[in-house]
């Protein structure tokens, strides 16, 4: 049984991460603006498959590795905190760029769009860190069925991320035009993202919980 508070926690983390500009968002926005919504949705299909790959890999094998080598778990957790802090700094610095002002890109076939979406997600350090460091924090060993908990929580993350990214894909052109006329709104967006990421980084760095083990 998955604790409702864990579901809410994963939802909050998923929202914080997906709303933070990163490789996935930049790629999807670029494709949606330069090649149309259909291209953005095909690319999103590849991104979604990348989430599934991470979910299966972490649920099946990484909890065993982390339990056997707790030092590795600590190292990954600290790396996650450092990367979140780096993202927070990039969001807060004065010369930060808008994700809704992408560079022009050449048109690609549907197959390449899907493949590039998949590879962009698989090679996205933000997603790797989320699954390796953040998601395990919400699995309660006392509730048993660690694998099932991981799959349920990961599915929640995927649904949240896909829903938000789909909204961004469908509204990318409109949002880009809106923000280009209101630079102050863009600064507020960056400050909010930076604050949330900074808080997550501190929370992760000071957390002393042990890695969850297999059921």
C-alpha cells in the first residue's frame, strides 16, 4: 500500500522538476514552435518512453545495489543535491535565458522526432537524479512491497510529467509570444523555480535516511 502523503510528495517533486527548464522542455518547445504541435507530441512520446525505461530500471535493480553499497547511495544523493542547486542558480542568475526563446532547428521525420525525444530524456541528468535520489525517499519500507510502491509512485511521476509537457507542447507558441511581451513575468517564473529547486537541494543534502531495500 502506498502512503497518500508519498503520492502527494511525488506529485510535488514531479511538478517542480517538470516546470523547471531543462533538456526535455527545451527540446519539446523547440519542436513545437518550429515544426508544429504534431511534432511536439511525437517527441513527447519518446520522452514518455524514456520515463518508463528509468522507472523499470530503478524499480528492478537499483534498490538492491544501493542497499548493498550504501556509500554509493550517499554519493548519488549528494550529487542530486548539487545538481538541483546548480539548476536553482541557473534559474536565479540575472542573465538566465527563457526556454520559450529556442533556437531554430531543422525539420525531422516522425521516427527521428520520437528517437530524439527518447534519447533527450535518457541522457537528461535531471531525470536520472530524480529517479536515483528523489523517488526512493518516498518509498516506505515498513509498508512492504517496495517494488510495487516504486512502480506506483513512478507512474504518478510519469502521468504528471506527460500531462504538463503535453500542455506546454500545445501552448508553446502562445506562451512564447506572451512572455516575449512581458519580460517581468519571465523573471518571476525564474525566481519561483529557483527558490523551489534550492529548497529541494537543501532538503536532499541534509536528509539522513538510509536507502530502501528490496521487499
